């Protein structure tokens, strides 16, 4: 029986960083703070600490309603009148009945 440290070998492949995230179709690109918040004007919106240090895209989809996206995923909508974030629909559970495929 061996301990994991006795068997570990570092990878020979170099680790490359991801390219910086850009959101050309959004109104703004905002960096999430270390505590997981978006600083949006004077407002601080709690998103999630998982996104700390990452860039997210913010786009106004209607009056006072903003879409928050990370990479190709829509995370949720922020209503700046009631300071509330709502989750976006999960694409894995979308109703694809037109194609005959319904994921449940």
C-alpha cells in the first residue's frame, strides 16, 4: 500500500492559461471580486465566489433587466430595480420537442 505522494508524478505537458475572456455582444465586461460580487455602478451584486477574478459579460436585455453571462453560458438575470438575481433557464433541460428529443 502506497501513499498518493509516493506515486505522484508531475505532468510533462505544460499548463497554458486560458485566453482572456471577451464579450463583444455584451454592454460591459465586469471582473468578479474575490468575494464573488459584481460591482455594478454603486451596487454590489452577489454572484458566486466560484467566479472570483473571472470576467463576466453583462448586457441589458430590457429596461432595468441585465443578462449575466460566463463564457457561452447565461448565468442569470439581474433586475436593478429590486436588486435581485434570477437564474437563467438550464439549457440541458430545454424543451426540444420540435426535434423529437426531450431531455429530462
